[in-house]
C-alpha cells in the first residue's frame, strides 16, 4: 500500500508512520515541522517531504492519512484555526478527488462539546472551542464532498502514549501527571478528582486508523475505549506503574462554565462497521507507556 501521511512528525502521526512502514508499506510523510519534531521519526525509513498541504507530492497514492492540524484547544483565533485545519483539509480533499484515492482524516471528540454521554456519532454537536468548531466544519465538508472512495473521519478522544512529549502543554494529562510524579511532586488535579475522561492508548488509535483505510464508503467513527476513567483513578494507575504512592493535590477548576465533567464514547458503530475495539485498558496502556518512558528517558 502506498500511503501519504500529513503531519508526520506529530504525536499520533509518527506512531502511525512507523507502524505502517513496519508492516511493509510504502510511506511518504508530509510535515512543516512547526508543530511536530523530527526526533519523533527516528528510525523511519520512508520518504519525508517538508511543507504544508500545498506541497503534496504530485504522485499516485492508495490512501492519504490526513492528521496535520492545529490541535491546541486553547487557541482562540478562529481565522488561524480555520486557515490551518479547514483550508488545509480542503486541499487534501481536492487532491484525493483528483487522484481518486482513499482518505482517512482526524476529526475529534471535541466536536461533541458538553453533549450527552455516551457520545454517539449521530448526536447534535456542540463544540466548546474553535478547535472543535474546525473539526465540525471538516466533517461537514467530508460528507458533502464524498466522491465514492473510502472517506473516513475518526473522532479521537483523549489519546496518550509514546512521542507526545513535544506537544508541551497539550500533551495528555497522563503524561503531565507522570512528569510531576517522576519529579517526586504530588500530582495536581481539579477538585475533587471525580471528573471523567475516555482515555485511549495511541497504539490502539493507530490500529483504528489503519482499519479505517479498509472501509469502502463514507463514515465518521469514534475512536476511544468506551469506558470512563476519573482523574483519581489515573493517579492510582500511575502510582502502580511508577511504583509510587503519591497523593493528589486538589485545586479549583478555573474553567467552570465551559468544561466537560464527563466524556465517554459510544463505540457501537466503530465496533460493528470498522471492527475496531481497543485492546489496551487504560491501566495496561499506562503501564506500557511508563515502561517506554523509562526506557527512552523522554521525561522533560
């Protein structure tokens, strides 16, 4: 399979590129290296092209995996967000139509905002930030622009795992708490730690993305575990994995009024139509991740 991956030096994308290459595929990575870091691609033996979506190689590809985006949910400049996420996606969509190739792109659980749980793909969308709004617009464009080949949007929930180090403040809560604990500090979470999220390990996300390339029509799917884990439970899992016994330090949530107390995906559609079900529990994912961090030394 000849693949093009956008945003290839980013977190999820670098894991995808390395796995696709490991499976014997012909892989080209496109990245402007403004958000990612080339270190994420150490060991990658495929082609690397520097640039944004306007620099797509004029070649034939079996599938384009489009994961390049601004993913910082704190960005408030709608024009900047749309110039990158929406307009970049438009170029990708036009390219795939022209070349008649499959397209799998990253949507987001942020499209649901503070909607009811478990979150289902066909429910009303209510994003709480311009990042989520940009992903809603991309989903609309994808549906309207479906051209008869595989066209799949994947709504990633809270992804964690290897190679997220360079995301900085946007790295997962699991990584940030592990970093605090590794330094011997009590992990800091909002009062009283009962907020819940649907965390999914990046290895499972990569599996879902690759499976999506075999879907033969249009579809939007959740990519999550379908289970919710509280902040307090995360600290328990990290204590187990780090062999520590640190207690949480609670502080007031500064985002009252624009904050989701619980996010969890309904995975019925993805399991039935994509055949995807997460293999890693959150605890198993945290254990595997901490082992990787210890081996690589990728603590800040």
